[in-house]
C-alpha cells in the first residue's frame, strides 16, 4: 500500500526540498478554469513539491555584479528542466504502485487564463465538451501549496514556507492514490512589514489595498498586485535596477505592456534562457527584501552562518539626478548604496 510517508520520502530522494499533500476537496470553490479536479477527475490527492532557490543564486544580483545565476538556474532551468525531471521520477514511482500520476509542471504556455488580466481568455482554445473548462487549465501553484500545508501566502502573494521564506518554486502532481492529506499550515510568517511592496522596483504590490480569497475554509489576503507592473519590473524595466537596460529607450514605450513588449526586449542586452525572458530585477522586493527581513527576524528554520544582506541595496548612481535617462560614464563606478 502506498502511503503519504512513502511519497514524501521518494519526493525528497528524487530532489524536491518540500512535499505536502492536499485532498481534492480543498479546491472546492476554485474558478472552473483553475480547478485541478478537471485535469484528473478521479484524483484523490494533489501532491505539491517545492524546490528551494538557493540563497547564493541571488548573490550576484544582490551585489550588482552577476545576474546569470538567478535568471537561468533560479528561474528558467528550475521550471523547465530540473522540476520536470523530479516530477517524472515521482510519477513513475507512483505508477509502479498501480496508481496514476498526472504531473502539473510550472509551465503555462497554453494557459486559458491570461497572466495579464488573470481572467479567462476563451479565444485561446475551445472546450472539448460544453461542461468542461477550456484547455489549458491554470493551476495556481501557490494556492495548491497552501492547500497542501506547505506554508502561508504572504502580503506579497508569494508562498512563504517556514524553511525558505519566499525562495522556492512549485509543481504539483495529481494522483488517484488515496493519500492522507497534510493539515493546513498553522504558523505565522508574514508580519506585514511591507518591505516586499516598498522595495519592489515596479511598485507592483499595493501597500494600501488588498485582495482575498477563501481556500479550504481559510481566508487568504495579499496586497493588490498590478500584473503589468510586476511583469515589467521582472524584466528589469526600471533603469535604476537594471545595468543591462540601454539608456536610449524611453519608459513610456514599454511600461504599459506586459513584460514591456518588444520595446523592452530590444532595449535589454541579455539573452533568453529556457524560453524565459531573464528575470533581471532578481525579485528585489517579493523575494530578496522579504528573505532579508525574515532572516533578520529569525522566522526561518533554514539558518546561515552569515547574513544575506550586509548593507543597503544598490541603485544605479547615474539615475540619482532624476527620471531623465543618462548613460553611465565609462569607467565610472555605476553602483552605489543610496537607500
Ligand atoms: S516582505 Fe514583509 S509583508 Fe512582504 S511578504 Fe515578506 S514578511 Fe510579508
């Protein structure tokens, strides 16, 4: 008989850092286009795996000198390579017990829910039967992780775990194996310090307005997120925080487009990895500021010998004078601690 303990042990051996299990009734009330029960109607459990983003992946961005580790290894290859390999191993492990393992990777190429509006976009695909949602269903990984007891949703709308705070990525696996679910997380991690909002380069997280939903009978609330601002910031759309952004581009040419559109693409001298536009902002507010805060307040069980943040975060000095863009002078140290 396959047990939850067997699945968790296998998941960790295959390479996941955390594993939690949700019963399918915890998705009751999910929007039809985001309800995983439509992917596998016979599923009895949703297994959620979290993979830490090692703190050192942020070191180069934190210092302002090396952006490649987070952009490729902390984002693209984790989503596109490493996590799917572990998911496959776990699917095979479960199927060797005679149950089906249906993976839900962290890949949204065919999603029928717009990342921009968070609304259903029926023009992208057609439902194969009138009673079904349009493919592809968009499973909200953070909500699935909450439902599986891995942690809480912080003010930033990031999953916060007691082990790694906001620094992990998530995948899910649906199975008809009757696995015992984990209890919902009962601790308290987010203290509403709002550093995620104030240090986000895109000001994408509203510090005054919140949104909320109820999952498994528990109310979850977060700061209202502007997805366009978030997507532009993620690319490094703020010239103060992206040394690869060419000073010839004007912010008004890209600031209202998802991910900055082609204008921002052309203005950034950095290649794409694994189909991902490079995350050059390095999650300045929602991960780095939050991680620094949670470490400083002793909230995380994962301890380090030295602090993550050793001084004030950098900002490009060449933009101190005002919003007018100027090219950094050749040979002049362009990074400074000003905040
Ligand atoms: S930075 Fe502060 S308010 Fe934001 S999610 Fe982290 S703990 Fe919560």
